[in-house]
C-alpha cells in the first residue's frame, strides 16, 4: 500500500493502535494450555511469510533491529516489508 511521502509517524498515525482483550478465565484448561503454543506458531508463520514475500525482507528487518530504527521498523512490520515504505527502498 502506497501512502505518498509521509513520515513514519504520519504513516503510523493512519493506523491507530488498539488493544483487543478477552476473558480467558472461561476457557477450559486444555484450551488455556494451548494458547502459548498457538501464539508461538503464529510468530513462526509471520517469519515464514516475511521470508517468502521477498527474500530481502529478513535482512532488511535485521538491519532495522540492529540500527534501533523503531519507528521505521514498526512501519516495516505493518507492511510486512519495505514496499510502500520509501524510507527503505
């Protein structure tokens, strides 16, 4: 998604953060025990998707993490890559 010549802050402001909550106390014990494993699997799928979308994604993301570019990293993670992010291309 291309949003023009916006700063990372302006891009992030277009997609306000929100918190999604749920009452997990009503879950059966087995479901509660499965949740951490499901979250771990979801993170693994995120990384797999990132590497499959474009082979340079992992290297670019690692560079952003190493440089401490938190705002640009957040934009990168939002777009799942540098596309739509002129700060990276």
